[in-house]
C-alpha cells in the first residue's frame, strides 16, 4: 500500500467523521432552541446581532418549519465511528504499509489493519458529505458555519414581533457597519478616559504627598502629651518631652532607651502610640490650597490643573456609551429601545501638559473647581431616614462642572424629598444644585422644567443652563413668549419665566401646561406674600409639579410667618405641623427638616478667604448737615438717607481715598440704594467706572457690564444699585466692596457682599461701610442689629423657634417711623411723620 495514498484516504474519511460530529452538534443545538443573541445592553436599549452561527439558527428555528425527526433519522443512517475510534482504526491501517518486501518474512500479517483499510475504502465520502450538507442546510448552516437556506430577511417580521414582546421596546434594524463605527468611537472614548484616569492618579499621588506634609507640620506642632489619652497615662513621657511626635514615631526602641528612665516597655508603648496617632492625623487630612503660600501645594495644584483642563476636552464625550461586541460585515442587527449609537465624530483627545505657572493662573480664575475636587460634603445634616434615602441616589445626567460634596448632597436632597427649599448662604452655588437636579431628571425622562426667577436674572439663568448642561432653554418673555412657551411644551427642556409672568401670562397657569415635571423658583422669598398674584402663581405651579425646589439665601427677611408661607407652598400640611409644635424649643426645626436645607459658608467652604468688615464713620461737611436737618424737619426719610452722599460730600472724598491705592487693592464694587447717588459715582469715577447695574438697565447690558468688569485690569470699579445687583450675579473678580449707606434690610447687604465673597474667591474681601455719626445711619445700624438676630435664630441653622416669633420683629414701616421719630427728638423737632 502506497503510504501517500493511505494518508489521503484517511484524511478524506476523517473529514466525513468530523462533519458528522459537527452536524450532530448543530442538530442538538438548533433543536434545543435558543434566546435572541444579544451583543450589548443598558437601561435604555438592547442590541441583537444575527451572525451565521448555530446559536442564531437555534433562536430562529422557532419561526421555521424544521422536521427534526427526519433529520435525526438521516443522521442515524450514516454509520461512522466517533473521532477517537476512527483515529485508532487509522493507526491500524498504517500498519499495512510496513508489511511488504522482506518484512513479510519476519513479521505477522496486520489483519486488523487490512480490515480497517478495507472499511475506509468502502466509505462513500462524497455521498456522506452531501447528506450532511443537506441536514446543515435544513438547520441553517453548512459544515463551514455559513448561512445557506436561512434568510433573515424573510423572517424579520416574526423576529421583530418576538423582540418587541421580549423587551417592550420598538425595534430598529441597523447595519453591521453602524455597530463597528460605534465600537471605534467607544474605543477612542475609552482611550480618552484612560488618559483621564492616569491624570486622576497623578492628582491622588500629589494629594497624598501634600496631606502627609500637612500632617507632619501639624504633628510637629502637637505636644506629645496627646499620647496620654491613647495610653491612658500608662507611659512615662517625661524623659521624651524634648522630642516631637514624628521623632518618636520614627525611632527604634533601642534609640529611645538611650534616654534616662526609658525602658524597653516604655519605648515600645510610646512608639506604638505615636505611630497610631500620626496615622490618624494623616488620614484626617484634606489637601489645602494656599494662594498666599504656593510652594507646598504647587505639585497638587499643577496635577489638578492638568486634570481639569483635560476634562474640559471631554465635555462632549458620551458619559456611558453602550458597550457592544463586534460583528462581521453583513450581519443583520436589530436595536430595541433608544438608538444612541455613535456613528460619527472623532473622540481623540491629546493632552497638553500645563506647567506650575500656568496652573496657578488657572486656579486664580477657577478656584471653585479646584476645591470641588474630592469634596466630601461635610457640614450637611439631615434626619436619618432622609439620609438613607439620599445614600441610595446616584446623580446622573450631563453636567459640565464638578459639584462640591455639599452641592451633590443638596441635589440628592431635592430628588429624595421631591419638594424642598435650599436656603444655603449666599455664594454656595444654589443654582448649580438646581442644574444637577434638572440634568438628573432629564435622564429619568422628566423633561419639562420651569424656572421662575426675578426678571433681571432670566438671561443669567439661560447662560448658566447653556454653559453647564445640554438642556435647551426657552425664554418666556417679550413679544415671542407665547411661541417660546408652545415650543417648550412640544420639545421639552427648560422654560425660563420672570415672576411677573406667573401673574400676567395665563398660559403659565397649570391648567394650560400639560405637564411640569419640576419647577425651580429662584430668590423664592419674593413669593412670601400669599395674597399677591405672583405668589399665588408660584404656589399653583408648585402644587402642579412633581418636583419643586425653592432657592433663596434669605428665606427669612422680615417676619417668620413669611418664611412659613414658603414652606407651606412646598408642604400643604406644614401649617398643621407647626401648630402642633408651638412652644417647643426644637419642634420647629424638626417639623421642617424634611423640606428645608441650609448650609453656611463657614460649615462647608474651609478654603474661602475671610471677609474683613470695616465700619468707617465719616464726619459730614457743614453743608451736608444742613441738608440733612432740613430733610428731618420735612420728615422725608429718603432725603435723610441721601443727604450725606452728594458730589462734594465727605463720603465721596472717602470713596476716592479708599480707591486711591488703585491696582494694589484689585477691583471694587460700590453699592448704593439711590439712583441719584449712582449717577454721582459714575460722574466722580469717570472712565474707571463700569456699569451702572441699575433698575432700568436691561438684563443683557447688565451682564455685559459684569463681563467687562471681570476682564478689566486691576483698579476697575463696578457701580451698582443694591436692589438691582444683590441677586444672581457672580462677581468674584472683585475683592473689595463699598456700601455707601446702610440698608433697611440686613439680608440685602449680605446678598450684596456675597456677590464677591462666594465660592471661587481666592482673595480676602474688604467690606467698607460708610456711615455718618449722629444721623439716621447711626439709628439704622442700631435697630437693624435686631433683624440680624432674628434671622440667625430662626433660619440660619435650619430654623429653631419658640411660641411667639412675631413679637421679635418689626416691619419696615415701623422701623422708618421709629427712626424719624428718634431723629426729630434728637434735633428738638416736633415728632411727626
């Protein structure tokens, strides 16, 4: 027997044996049935691919009329051994090639091999392949796993109906190229994210190094007597009192035992206690950025700057793109649910290294983002049951900013409670918390949001929403407001309306809005009068919306009852709850804890530089005194307040003196209540003045003035009417504030100061209060101290109250009456209004 012929024969028959085994597996697989082959899924979509495989054939078999019994009979009629048995027969057959020539004289005849050879020669390999290929075709594949006889196109209707039944979502057929384009985009996104993770690791390393340095400095300053508490006073520390904690922690027992009175036990205990305490101090550290002492924190700031600037380039990247297995060209693919596949655009994001000098320049304008990194949200306390609910919430949605920990907590508080008042102190980013809620709800298909705000802030809200989210905005104002309202109803997004629209536009009534998922009310204290039309409009919208968030840094301006009105809009049962706790010292705070959240700057912004408030008592000029006394005789309160602020007045001279240091003091904001004083300031300051920000100046012009002031050189002055600029504007570019005269409401002054002293400020803020002795201003300073006390007691710390809060406050009209009366009595005039 020719060995080459034999090997060819073995190969042919072996192929038939393998084909039968493969066909047997396909028959078993397809007849068992299968599920729709999925290549990826998420909460919104599921993608199915139908390649030429037995798994696909098994799934679609339910839609085809296959006679499995007949196919099994056809397969059973093919009598072939299994592969292991065949390989044994082949080895026997190979013995026949050596039984020839002289070997026949010295070896026995290979009878089994001859039988095996004869059997292989009798096998009709071609016919077997034909039969098996027919079975494969009936199942939907050949011996090479290629589709023949199975046409997905003819079964799409049945497959689509089954996928709808399976997922409950509509079905769209897409090409394999779409999948592969999506996968290429995802790969580039993953590469960009890998770079981001590498930069995050650099930040973490720099953070650990800075924290260890901070801890070391703290430990060096700490007296070793703290170890008494750890050891319960059992260790004799006297002989070691000249050492520092780091020195003890780094020492070996033998080194400490060189000091008189220190034995092995004392040395071991002192070292263990020092190391334990040191580790606790290191673990408690939060990296501190000190703009005045840059050297220790420069590596951390530089690493953060590289991370934050790189993240700027990632803002258009999908956050959680669908991960899909690759598919071969030509493979039919179906997607159920939302088709968010990425089929265009490149997501390559090269990284440019930033040096330390550029990093500090970036910090100067984006300090809030630097401090937001890794913020834990300390300073926020809520009842335990609410805290547990908040812990279960993960913020979703696209927000192009880093939230501070307390801001993320505030957004989750709203989501957990659905209706809430965020009363954070001015400058803590209440707007960003509301935007986080809007972005999250959009991901949950809560699409219609309505922002109600003072008219002057409509543009500001539109800018903030556009800058930090991907939500479309619609201004409900001007001649096209009805068109904008209809577009919002149809397209969803965020409608922005001023308080006047809530009382003047019937289309904003809940009956005319099909669905408001969330209403955001900025400067919500403006809705405190339950009898006003705009307050009633806000209340109706609040009741109609599933979610509502009120934002105000001054929930209590005059009367505690007005604060309770706002809480009652959010919770109709609030009045009853408060009635039940009258007279209880802690009952009021507990009753409103579920809807009222307030954090103060000192609680959550450790890095915020201080405010230095300076009361400057300016001696008036004789002419100003004459003008003032005439106003008192006429009992004209507003003239009394303006008498000391003329062009040639001592106050104007003092303003110029304060501004005399020019660029050394940075930039200044000047606030006054009166338009006449505003005009005087603009005239006196000439071209160094920006603005004015005042009533009658449209919102676009106000924002332009703020932008120009922010980009101006040091020494610039922004002139503002306090009632027009105390809300909504972010002016961290200024580090000095001048208040020309005291205001009737301390909350207005606090809001004005907060325009500059807010998250992102890196310089100490000077506040100069210009006051005139022996005048209405001195009386106001004394009387308004009571207003500040009322706020601190009832609203500063999420509210405490006693049984008669109304008795602690005076109205604005009463205050004016009392001041005029006191001044007339001081000047010997008849007390009258």
